[in-house]
């Protein structure tokens, strides 16, 4: 059945409209996100690899080369088997550094103006035969189905198809102003397209099997009747041709522009590669299964068309619907390739040809860059498809579809040595890469392109053997030239700093930063971008970078600002490529250059340094670690006053982490450190002793020392050591306090002895007077005298007891009434501060007897009571209670003070920690209590609520209370 041309164009247009509708539905959220972003959808989108070469050309290739056509499937399978070592590292780089194409990737690793340009130019030249192949396949398929043989009709048909492809390419991929955005709709549409051509091939293959041969038995009988056909299918298996084609398809699986775009640029999740590693080879296996069946069906039916188009002729002879399905499958394969390939090539040309030229002549003022990029991308899509049409006109009368595709595959394989060098060889340089690429492409051009254009007697073309060995010859010598020049050029040239840092970033995920005298603030970055992108776009880019880094617009710390600059540069790289992103940000900033901060660079370089360099780096790391771990604070300041080192001890003392101060001028440090360091660095003295610095956590006592250091005598740096003497000073105060207590004890013993004798006489006289005089008033007075004398005796006895109290390492336990120890501690505490303005409440049973070291327990209770006195306001109450439990006694001291904040409760038992003003406490009271309770085998707990007082509970283990007897 013969179809009209307008009918076929209407079918093609309708199919492309459906494809566009699928893409639009995915982008608008009409389709479930789980389906649009499913790893299987991503894996099927890689089916853009199967173009008309697979759909049509594989049948023709199998007719001449037998089972050699399976290399199209096996090479890709080998690539995906190696995805953890090959594809996953490339995906990480593309996503981490916002790379959009193979040219971006190579320009990132081999920075230079020429790298991206050469990759783009050679890729464009290499893919042109493949573009013309798609146009030729669709045009010839129209001729087959319409039975038109007019030579003048082919260019017109090809032009109409190209116009449709241009319209849909613009609608697919050039609607967004930001090229770096993922095209979720494109991925879904290409996955749908893959299913369409798979379905078409399987249906036609099923018809060929059951409609032509009558089933598997009929096919087997036909093959047995024609043994030469099956024998011819095996004659090419193995040998150089097999290896060559495996290598070509292995490279094409991820280096073709459309494959790179779908595999890496449009990848939503790294998990997609894992699914694609088995699902995509399965897809290709199903796609290739009908190929030999369709070939044999065409041969048995003696179709009068080239084997490439057996699928169409078989369908045409057996019904309109089968014909339209086969035609749609071919249009689907060709249009998907043209759309995605032109999108990928347009991005490469935009970033590495158009934008560099524009920036060169615009003097950095590009206006609204987003709109320009969208316009340029559309124009490039038109230009690329039009160029493909031009190449079709030049070579449309040449060899079969499969051989046309292999010409592009040989061009693409020239990028394989560069990929290997990028992943495996840190010593590779851009000079070696560019030289190797030029050498390999030169052989490709002279041996394959010139003969294709009619120059059959070119110098190198004449050296190529005839037949299939031609591909092995070209691949071998082009790769040998490419790899040899890459190695030779790299050995004869020295890697630049930019190449070294890029290689480190590839291997270690190092954050690329810039080395400069100061970092730019978010406001300065926005002002710089506003000149080039316009204010709305600049605000959008800066907001995105701040969000990616988790920073605010008022960030001031140097290291976070460096991360912000790096992220902003990467985001712009997704728009215009890595080199042009650097140009947009830094071309007018003096004294800047790409690279890592040297310390960050060396921190990640231990794995690639060897020999003496590794030993020196190890020594450097050792010395730096010593400085970081010094028990005294240390900071280094360069000749410009920039902080270059801030060790761990100083970070703990200042509560400023290293990342927040490195790269900051000392005058911009938070107070009081800015004033302290600026004054000390500018002072003549090299030592300052016992400087008091008021910090948030109290007053610290510091010794400061400085020394000039540096290799350059005219630009010396300064190292400052800050020695924290606060604890030493507290120890000195405690020692002085202990000495005072000792002297007070000696004095108290002498006073008690001197007071005792007169007091005994006063008591005796008062008793005699009371016995001898019966006057009530006299008796009342003598009773008062006796009572006060007794009180004086108790005070003197308490002073004597406390003067003998010590912290003996062994407990001297005895049984005593707790009430007596508590009363004695209260009497002594009443001498502290404003204790007389407080009310003491004692809730201890008179009969409660405990077993403990009486003197040390008295010291613990006194310390608790003194703390309670200091914390209590005037008129408040302090309660001391004691309760007996089974084998335990609980003693608690409760005040009505301001309480202890929850953030400080874990530290109150630390030595020298105090919240009291300087001179009022040493921070040893509660640690002393803790030690006494611990020595008794007890526990101490602290219950406090800010504004509602504090309760300290001491829990002491005791023998059975009935067993206790007073000593």
C-alpha cells in the first residue's frame, strides 16, 4: 500500500506533538513525580542512543557484517558494567561543579581558552555525519513509502523534516532562560520515545516471525534450507573488526553529546546510574532481538529496497497500520537524536564559542544575560540542524547508514584518551591533551572525511586497506597518535597551578577557592554581578548561592565567604561554562587568580605527593599539628595584619573557631580580641604579663608574647602566644586563703586559751552570785550572764574545732549526733557576709546519729552554708534538713536565692569554676564538698530553678541505724 506524502507528514507532525505534550505534562506536574523522576525513566531516556542507525542501519549492517551488529549493544553494556569506576566519577564532577557538557568537563580539567573551543569544534565536526544520517534515513523512508524516486524531491523532504525538528527542539529545550535547569519533561519524552521505537521494532519483528515464516519452526526450516545465510552471519565474529567496534560503541555510550547530556547533565539522582546499569542493556537487547529476524524475512521476501529499509517495506506490504507504526518508529529515532544532539551541541557552542566572543567585545557589560543566552541558544539550534542539513546535501549519495554512524563514532573515540588521562593521570596537561586531540582528529579527517567528500586519493586515505579492516586501521592509528601526543606533550610541559588544583578537585572533591588579599562580601558580589547580569538576575544568583551554602546575606567570616564565591562561580558555570563564569566574576578584579588557598590545597594533597615532596608535606603537617595542639593559645599574623593561624587552645579561650577568623584582619576581630591584638602587635614590648581581659564567661588573666617570623625580611609576620594564667592565679589566691585560714586557726587557738580562763572566772562568779542572792532581778541578770558565757564557750569551741579540720586522705569516722554538727556549722556560717540578716531553719532530729568523719562533714556543711548565704537576699531563709532512710542518711541545704542556670549546672563541681565576682570566690568550695562526699561513698545532687533558689542534697550510706551508738 502506497501512502501520500502529506499523510506521512501529518503522522510525523502528530507524533512530535504527542511527544511535546508528554514533555509539557511532566514539567507541569500532570504526571506523577514518582514516574517522572523514577530511575527507570532515566534509564529509558538513555535510549536516545538508539537512532536510525539502530532502527534502520543495524539491519543493513547485519546484511553485510553478520552478527557484528551486536557490538552496538555489547559495547554499551560494557560501559555500564564499569559505571562505579567510570561513569560515577564523571557524574559527581558534573553535578558538583555544574558542568553542562563534555567541553565544560575538559575545560575544567585542562583550563585554557583553546581547550573548550577545540572540543566543541571537533565534536561538532565529528557529529555532522551522524546528523546527516538521521535526515537521510527519514527522507529515504518517505521515498520508500510514497514510492517517489524524483531526485529533486529528497532535499525538499529533508528540509521539511529539519524545519519540524527545529521547531520542536526550540520548544523542548530552549524555553527556559536558565540553561542549567534540568529538563524533566525532556527526560520523560525521550523515555517515551524509547518505548515507542522498541514497540515498533518488536511488533514488526513479531510480524516477520509469524507473518512471513509462520513461527519459529518456519524460521528454522528456512535457515536449514539456506545454510549459507547463517554461516555468513558468523564470519565476522571475532577478529580486529569485532574489537574495534566494541571499543567504538564503548566510547560512544557516554561521549556522544546526546549521551553525555542525558546520562550526566539531565541526571536527577546518582541512583539512576545503578538502575541504568542493568535496565538500559536489557532495553538494547530487546531492541536488537528482532534485527536478524527482520533481515531474514526481507531476504526471503526478496524486497526491492536496501536492507536498511526492510522494516518499512515489510510493513508496507502488510497493512497501513503496521506501516504507520514502522514509520513512526523511524521518525521517533531520528527526531529524538536531532533534538537532543542539537541541544547538547548548542550548549557547547554557546559556552565555548559565542559567549567568549561576546564577552571579549562587550567589555564585561552583558546586560540581561539570561535573555541573551536563550536567544543565542535558539539561534544555535537552528544553525546546527541547518548545518546537518548541509552535510546531508554533501554526502547523501554515500555508503550505508551504519558506516555513516561509524564515522562519527571514530571522531568521538578521540576524546577517550582525554577521559582516561583526566581520571587516571595527574600529570596530564592541557598542552598534551590539545596536541593529542588535534593529532587524532587530523587522521580521522584525512582518512574518513575527505574520502566521504569525494577525495578518494588523499594522502592518508590511500593508505587505508579496503574492506572492514579500514575501521581497525583508522581507530588504531588515530588513537595511537592521540595517546602518544598526549603523553609526549604532558611530559614536555609542566602542569599549571590551575591544572593541579582542578586535578585535586576531581580526585578529592576539594572546594575550589581563590587566593586573594580579601574576600568579597555578599553585597560586593551582588554589585559585581549586577553590572553583568542586571539587578534581578544578580539577586537571584546570589540568593541561590547563599541557600546552597546555608549562609545569610550578612555573612562576614572569610572561609564561608570563600565557599560562597566558589558556589557562585559553579552556579554561573552551569550557565556559561567554567571559564566564562570566572570571567564574569573576576576579569575586572585586580590581583586575583584561580587556585586553592595554599593550606587547603596541601591538606588534600597527601595522596598524590610522593618521594621527597611527601616527606616534606608530612613534616609540615607534623609542625602544624604541634601548633594546633599547643596547650597555650597561638595565632600567626602576616605582614598585612591577616590572621593565618588560630590554634585550638586559642579557639577555646576566645570562643572563636578557626574558620571564623582565618583570613580576617585583626582589627575586624570581635572585641576584646581586636583591641588587645592590635595594641600588642603595634607595641614596642614583646611581653605583657597578667593582662586582665573581660570575656563573656568571666575575667581571664593572660600573659602575651610575640615574635617576628617570616622568610621575607621586608614582609615579616608575627606569632603571638597567649598564656592563660587564670587557674594559676586562682590557685595562688586559694593558697593565700589557706595560709590565712592556718594563721586564723593558730590565732583562734591562742585566743580560745586566753579567753577560756577569764570566761571560766566570769561563769563561776555569776553562779556564786545567783546562789547567794535571791533577788529576782539579780537572778535574771546572772542567768543572762551565764547564758551569754555559754554562748561564748560554744563559739570558741567551734573555732578550735574548725582550726583543726583538714583534708586527711583517710577518714576518721565516729558516731555522733547530726544535729550537733549542723548547729556548729550554722554558728560558723553566721559569721559570713550578711548572714545575721538571714534566718536559719534546722530540721534535723535530735536522735539522728550518723557514722562519718565529723570534721570533714563539718567542713562540707560549712561550705554549702556559705554558698547559700552568698546567694540569699536579705531576710531570706536557709533550711538545713536531715532524714534517715534504710541504710542511708540524706542531708539537704536549701536557699531562696536566684538559682543556677541550667547551662552552668554541669560545671559547678569543676575546680576554679565560679560565677562570683573576682576576689569573692575561687571556685573550690563545691569541688571540695564533692570530694568529701565521694570519700564517704555518697552522692551529691543539685536541684535548682532560676529565680526560685537552689537545693543541694547529700546522700550518705550508713550502717543499720539501730547499730549506731554514740562514741
